[in-house]
């Protein structure tokens, strides 16, 4: 089964997450296939930029609780997006949850429709947004992030743009993306690479400094009793025991 669809038009490679049965959750298989597709796009001399999008109503529901990727694999995927010499643009027309927000933050530009919703739901199943903090903390408003990290509340595209999670939002996301992609097509490839390197310095510093510690934290929390209860409750569609 192919989990990432690939298409190219006018120097833009579109990678589409296509795992609707689990709302494009980040399974070990999907993470591996997306990493391979990104590497192939990087090697394609005809590709100026990459668009990351999705089928269905959900961009990504976060980690696949039935087949989660190792924390190291998710760190590697996020770093790969940040380090890729070509700009990566997220196109979102649905919901984004938990680890899916890490993908969004790793992209250089992120656009969403007004129908999109966002939530850091980790605390509600007994874990923390550990690994995805690597691209998120350097790029988003710390006060807003504190609220949504700690409460798991859902927020809309306008709020996501205000906090720095999104670059832009519109009723029609493709209308919003048209001038952005046109600008990338008009830009010199080497200049794009060097400009992206300038923009990602702080993010990569966070990876160098914090990746090992956050990977260990993620592994510890996912194996904790509270996480077992939280994930079981989620799969059984009930409240976990700590809800008051």
C-alpha cells in the first residue's frame, strides 16, 4: 500500500499523505515512506520546491498509537524537512493534531484553509509534545504554545496564524498558495538554498542541543502507566481515569 502519493507540476513536487484509514497518523510505515519521498524530491534537479499535503479531512492525527514510529525516526523526519535544501510548503485543508503539528512546524511555509483545526492533544493521553518541540519552540509564540500545550484545547486557523504556526490562511488555501508558489518558481535555486539555511539556523541549533533529551523523554512517557491508561482510554473512546 502506498501511503505517500507523488506528483510534479511546474517544478513543484507534491507529496500527499494518503492513509485515510487512520487519519494520516504517523505510523512507522508512513514516516519511512515520507522520508524516502522527500529524499527523492531533493535529488530531482527539476524540483524547485515541495508541497506537503493530504487526502481526507485530516492532515495528520499525530502518532499512530497502534504502530508508532520510534522517536528517533520522527526526529529524523522533522530534521530532514528542516535541512532539506529546497523549501517545503505545507498545504492543509483539514485537522492537525499532536505530532502532525510537528510536521507543520518543520515546513518553511504553512498555509491552511479556514476549515482547518489544530490541537496539541498529547497531555490528554498522558504524554508530552516532546520531539515535535524541536521545530515548534523556535518558531511559535511561547505564551500561546504554553496554553495549547498544557490544555490540549482546539484552536482555529486564524489563531494558528497569529501564533506563528501558520504562514497564512484563507477560505481557499490554493488561492493563498498561488503567489507563494509563483514566487518560489521565480527564485534562483541556489539562492533559495542559502536563504533557507539562514532561516533554519535556530531550529537546527535546537535539534543539535535538545534532540537526544527530548527523544529520551518521549520514550519514557510513552512507556509510563499514565500513557498506557490514556492510550487505552482513547482507543476505547472513554475518558482516562484522571479526568475530574
